C-alpha cells in the first residue's frame, strides 16, 4: 500500500502512456516529456501562487499586522486577484526601447527557471528528466539568467534599468563562483554529476537513527551555508536585493516593465528560489529520503516538499528580519570570505574522505574549516577600520 502511494504519480503517467501503445517510440517519448513538463508547471505555478500569499501572511505575522485578508477565506484568493490585475494592466514600452529585447527578457528568465527545475529528483523514480550531468546542466542553464537581466536593462533604454542590471550581473557573477565551488565537494565525494546518484549516496543511517546526509559533516555544513547564502543572492532576496533597491534605483532592471511582463519577472524570481532550494535539498539534505529510517513509510515526495517548505520559510524569515546590505559590503563578502571558504570546503572534504570518512576524518575536517574561518575572521575584522560614532544632539 505504502509503495503504491509513493509511486502514484509514476503509475498515473504509465496509465496515460498506455493509451499510446502501438504508436512510434519517438511519439511516446515526446508524450512522456510533455506530461513531465505539464506536471512541473502545474505543481510549481500552484506553489508560486500559494507562496506569494503565504509570504505576505507570514511577514505580516512577524510585523504584528494582518496581511491579505479580504479576498476569499483568510485572503487565500489574493493570488487570483493579483493575476487578474496583472493581466488587465496596460503593457507600456518606452518609445526608444529595443522592443524585441525588451519583450524577450522576461520570457528567457522564466524559461531558464523552469528548465532548472527539470533535473531535480522530487521523489523515488520522480526525476522529470534524468541526465548524467544534471548538476552541470543546472548551472549551465542557470547562468543564462545574467543574460536575461542584461537584456532587460539594455532593452529598456533607461539609466535606472541599466544601473540595476549592472548591479545584478556583478552581484550574481560574484556569488555564482562560491555557489558552484560549494557544490564541488559533494560531486567529488560521490563521484558523479547525476542528482539521482547524489541522493542515493545519502540513503544510509548511522546506528539506524542519524541520516548520512552531507550536511551532518563539517565540510557539508559549511558548504550548505555557503550554498544557501549564495542562493539568496542569486534569487535577489533580502538582504541581497540591492539590484531592486527601490529607495535607490526604483526597481532595477524591471523599472520599465509593467503588467504581465513584470509578473513574469516576479514569477521567475520565485521559480529560481524553488530550483536553488531543491538543488540544496538534493546535494546536502538527503533529497527525498526520510530523516529517520522508521519514517520511510511516508511517501518520498512528501519529505522532499516538507524540506522545501522549511527552506522557503527560512527565506521569508530572513526577509522579515535582516536589513538590506550595501553593494560594497556584498561584493567584499563574496570575494574576501565566501570564495576562500568555498575552496576550504573542497580541502576539508578531501581530508574527510582520505581519513576514512569516520570520526577521525570528521574531526580533521572540522579542524581545517575552523582554522581557515578563524584566520579569515581575524583578517577581515572591520572594528578597527571605523572610528567610534559620536552622536551630537541640539541643546
């Protein structure tokens, strides 16, 4: 019974494909791919609509206010109202804008976000598109986001848009390095770029209780934190949402967008957040595996989306807690701290591997991480660089 529930979506797909028996193989393969694509869109567009209202409700709760509570029961129909509003708003394009580039930018950024979702294992035998180099595909496709942001800034023929695009590209490229390098230890230890094999490598339990997820190793914990912070930046989330700093440059590269085009950018930002969180779960949090062996009867996709919900809540929690950083602080943090620590994770993972992957390797790995972190903290100590502030008040 438990196995049939776990594979219910796979069985439903096989039942749909059974109607195509007798057709050429390539047609069945195309139909299979289309089913996967429609399923992905249905799940994540629904999740996008849900998180758009839940984020506002959670932030409101944190800030002691109500949030959306007028449209539908408890304000849950707010996404429908927002969608209708965006659809009927006038699409205004600047007179001297490059209209083709201006039009293609939101389409490209949304397409990239959807493509990256296709290689993540959402449950047992539930990877939409199984690719041997799935991790490589994720980053190769994901790096196209910078091009889409530049197209939006350049095509708008607006100084604020261009400044916002340049900020975004500088920030995203700077944090893409630690993002990719923090993934390398996992790829090295597993010996594969296939997401399914990475999830399978985290399937066992120590003493039948503690899961052997990579996040429970010193190098894995450090790499996961680096990955998560870099993911915040790549998603343009607080406190790294400087490219969209409304108090400085209006809305960054989206300044000249309105209506459904603006909504597409907004959607792509959330889809990117889902993708980067899903990849983090795959690499460090055991993918769809249960946290305890005794809980293995729960369907695998339930565990994946439970972990995804926790990470999304942390994204929202950070947004409601931390103020926006300055662009110079963000860039210094990337190049002077994140990048060296990402390389340290590679060395620590190698030490853990060659020391036997046991307690001795765990301790040596922790020692390497602690030493480099301490040295960087001492070198980057900013307390000495600023004189104490003196506040003067009118008598």
